[in-house]
C-alpha cells in the first residue's frame, strides 16, 4: 500500500451527488491485471462520448485540471458496487485524496486500504476552504496533524480512525499490521489454551 504523510495538490471539484463506482470505472473495464493500471479508464463514460471524444464540460477534461490530485466530491461518493477498481482508477490517475460529505461504506474502506486518503468533511467546511480561492485551488493535506490548509492559511481539521491512520502513515496493509503483532498473538494463544485446556481437541 502507498504510504501517506503529507500531500499538496491541485483540487478537482466534482460536486455531483451519488457518483457510484460504475461511474468511477464502468464494469466492462474490470478485467485488466492490476499492474496494467486503470487511470485511463477513470470516469470513462463521464469523460468520453460513445465515439471516444472528450465530453465538453466534464471537469477532468479541463486542461488546467489535468494534474489534479485532490478530488472534492458531492454526497455519497463511491456508492454502488464493491469494486476495488474504483479506488485503483483514482490512484492510477494520480489522485491521493478524496474529500466528500460522505462515502459509500465499501468504497471508503477500500480507499484507506489502498493508500487513498478519504476524508469526510461537511459541505460548509469544504466551502470555507474553497471560497477565498481561485479556480486553481491548491490544498495541503497533513495526515499526522489531521489538517487541511489552503493557500490563504485557512486550516481545518479532520477525523480519521487511529488504526487507519497508522496503516496509512506506514504504508502497511491489515495483514502486515497483524504480522507485526505475531509474537503477542502467539503469547495470547498459549496463555489462553493454558487457562482453558478443554478448548484443545485430542
């Protein structure tokens, strides 16, 4: 998993509600091997017409937003199916942070398990970060201090589960985090069986 400490990047605003995982990456594109990457298929049917032309007006098709790495989305972002590919497509395109009022639960958890920092923040707080900025909004996201700062010095804090935070900072998966506790797990098992010998089968 990609480790995350601090990130400074250009914001892409996508304030539509209920963007589901099939809009993030359509189901027909899920057959690639992971190492082939999914960035070119991100928001495919929103970005392109059926004949492969760029859709006018889709925010990511604005050349000034091509290098965006922080996505600010509307309510219920990432709802729908559980496909992990939706998170991979965002990461492979270059996004490291997604900020929204709320997320689809599975998408939210998949994000944090893959190194994409998903931040829940109410709409009023998001607007306070944006209102004094130009269209080329740059934000700095500081995971150790759980804060987001804009170029005008406005800083807001965000919440994150301590376990998820530690995993992101270290770039470790749940399996890797568990293996670091292997000695303690073995000691517990031995102690538990000693105290409850009837558990063991002959």
